[in-house]
């Protein structure tokens, strides 16, 4: 019924079936215009548009863009094509001395039916003698960014499908002024080389990274009949800054550079060196070698199931990096067996790993004769990223401190690094604590709070002649804060408190007597080989720290035969101590030197002695008594009646901070 209505009454249909004079003239005019347009386009000199196109593009992208050679366009085809000769794209206003890109000849074609569907598919893209100069200045500006106001989303470049890519005699110069990285590379993509063999894609060049040599080589298959659903394989080798990275993988969807997978291996002298290559603020370590599965999915990079060695320790885990407005790194790491010296390297200790037979790492904490590491923390790197870290060592190689397990956690947010937990489990006892490092200042400001519980003195003071000179479980706490780029500098200017408590223990009786300078009892026991012990009722050393100097507030060692009290200070910056210990006997002793014991010198090699001046003075008094009174009275100056009383150990331990 509708059909009948249209065929009998619709004016448009009737005019089309039986055109009148007006319709005939109108149809002829349209055909004439179309024909004229076709003839015009066929005969049109496209070079007339070079100037307008260049001026429009220059204004839009705020840089000089010139089409200096012939422009040839063939629009009447199922694959319209264009040939551009002498194309040059200048740099932004801060990098105008060199053009960002130059191409002698550019040939390109697109599939029309895909274009009409809103998709771009290029059967051919051919570049002859392309030149690119890519500059990233110290402020992070990029010369190749045509829209610099748009933030980098970190998702990578997504190019249209190019079924055949040909690059003849290409050249790329890259200059990253912030990282001190330069690269001068050639690039080519050919179906075959001069001898007829497969050539494929090759990018190869060299340069420098932080003034050390850098080389890069990337190879891939031929760009022929490339399809979006067919992965494109590649391999790459990058060497520089004491590191070597190799990757063998595939771009999941060709020309979508934001997605690929690869097996990656890396090795070098220190993980910290990778900062210049990757932007990741990693710690200083001994030499390493690791391998695992690398994957990129837009702005997220993962390095999963990796394993290998760092120094003499094994290391495995998963790493996730999100590269958006601010870099974020999350890592879960573990070691089956840790060499403690490898961990000390992260704190700034100097290390050397030997690979003869079984790998071992040796350390030198600081400069010769020093205990605290002085390697500075590179705080500016911590400001560039956020992230979290967990690390567990199930077993620790035999070490002097008798550490058996390690558990560490870290969170970095806006330049503030929080270490929690910091846990070391010993054969007996534990060390637990937290640390906070504010890297937003020119000099980092840190605060630490560590607690030691149940640590045996036997692990520090070894047995001599089969006898343990002192034993007992030590408790301790250190609460310090201050500025400093290294552990040494932090300690040298710190403030807070330190305390060590020995609730009970035992000491070889000869040493206990000598603590009170009881020469008769102490020397006789020592010379006779007496192995008997004296009870330590308690020991408390409580220090107040200011300006890097720890001053004794309480210093007491109470045994069943001697009560020793001390005074003095420890200079954490110079790493020296100056302590004086006075011992009072609890029992009568015939030969007692009324002089204190001095503990002086460096922390690594302290010296112990007595004040010889007071000994001489005591001997002088003895001589006077012998001359004036009687010889027997002269001995009174060496007699100690033993009037010292027990210390209030409960109060002393409770007051220790």
C-alpha cells in the first residue's frame, strides 16, 4: 500500500521517473559540477597548498613547519596516497637551533573504506633519509611534544596499523639533559639487505650516560603484512652506566607501543645505577644479575617472577611500576639465604663481592678506623616517586651478630620514607624498630626508634681460654633524630637518648674484682686461673644525646663484689669515647688502688687504663705513713673496708629511657 502511494503520488519519485525541464537542467548542472571537480582535482597542482598547509601547521603547533619540495596527492583510489618531499619540523622556542624532524621523501597511503569507518590503516609508510633530534631539557620539557600542555599519561605511543614500513637511512639524536643521557643512532626498516637476505627493523647507536659509554641495539622482523592481532617480535640490548639490559619479547598488538611482553635479564655493579636508565630510585647494592618476565600494559609495567643474585645473596620477587603523573613502585622481595654484608651495603657500607668458588661479600662500613657508613643518601631521587616495599630473608648466612632472619617494610610518599618494620631476629633476641626519613629538605631529616631485647653478651664478647668472661641478656633502646645525608652525619648531629640494660648476668670473678681495681683479689684469681664467676645484679647505661654527643646520665654495673659507677661521654661524630669508671668494693680487700678506670679512644679500638698519677699519689701517701707513723700503718692506704652497698637495680632499670 505504501509502495503504491509512493509510485502514484510522491512528487520526488514522479520527478525522478518523469523529469521535466527543471529537473533535467538541475541534474545536468550537478553532473557538470561533479565532472568539473573531478577534472580540477586531477589537474590541480597540489604544490599550491604547501604554503598554506605549512603556515597553518606552524601556527597550530607553535613551531616552524615547512613543505619545501613537491607535494603529490592521488585521491582517486581505494588507497589514496600522498608523497611529500622536503618536510621539516622545527623545534619549540627553547630549542630552535635544530629541527626536531626532517624527511627527504615521505610516501604514505591509507585504505579508504577503513578511513570512512573512522579507522586508519596504512598499506604503506616509507621514509627516505628521516632525521630526528629529540631533546629533553633539565626542566623536563620535550622538544617532540606537539602539545606540551597535555600531561604525559604514561600509556605509550599508539600508532595506526602500518602493513609495510620502510625506513631508508634514518638517523636519531636523543639528548636527555636531566639524566645526562645522549644517543646517536641509525634506524632502518627494509624488506631485505643488498645481498637479498632478511633485514627487518634495526635501531643501533651509541652515546653516553652520566659520562660513561652507552650502546643500544634493537632488532625486529620485517614490516610486511603486519596485522593488529599478530604479535611483532623484537630483541634489545642496552649497555651503559655499569649496567646491561637484554630483552627478548613481542609487541602484543603491533604499533601499540603501550603493550608488550618480554623476558628481561639485567646485570651491573649496583642497582642504584639503573636510576639513570629507568628513573627508579633503587638502593646502592653489590654487583647483581636478575632475570624475569617484563610486561607493559599502558601505564603499568611489571617485572614478575624475577630471580637472581645481589652480591652473595639470592633475590626473587615481583615489581610493579605505574608511570602516570607521579612514578609509583611497589615491590615484594625475598631471599632464601641472605649475606648480611649485602644488606649493609644498602646502608652505605663499602662492599666487595668475590666470585671465587662460593660468592662472598666483604664490607668496610666507613672510612678506615670508622664504624658508621658515610655514603650519602641521594635524597633528590626519593622525591621523584612513591611506593612500597616488603622484604623477607628466611635464612641468614653465619655472621658475627648471629642474625638468623630479617623482615623489612618501607613506604615512600611525597618524599618521606617510613621504614616499618625493621626487624632482625637473632639466634637469641631481637632488634625491632622504625625509621622516618624526610627527604624534602636540602639535607634529609631522620628519626629512628629501635629496641633491642634479649640479646646475649656472649655474641659480642667471645670466650677466652674456654671461659666466657661475661654473660647475660641485654635490653636496649635508641631514640634519635637529626639532619644528615649519611648515617655518620645523622649520628654526628643527632639528639635524643640511648640506653642499655643488663637485668642480670654473670662475670668472671677476676674481672669483677679488677672492675673495682682490687689488685690483690683480682690479680690472684687471674694469675691462678680461677674460673669462678660473680653475679651481675644489674647493669645500666643511660645516655642523653645532644649535638651528636651522648653524655652518661646513669652508668652503673652492680656485681656481688663490686659496685661500679661511671661518667663521661661518647662523641658519635668523631666515633670516640671518654668514660671514667669508679669501682667500690662490697667486701674488705687488702690491696686496692684508689684510682678510676678510663675507657678512651675510638669506638673500633678503645683503650682501657688507670690514672697513673693517682696511683703514684697513693704510693706517696704510703711512703709518708711508713716514715712518720709505722710501716704497718702504710698498708692502710691500700686497704678497702668494703662498705659499698647494693644498687637499687629496680629503680635504675625503670628509669632507663
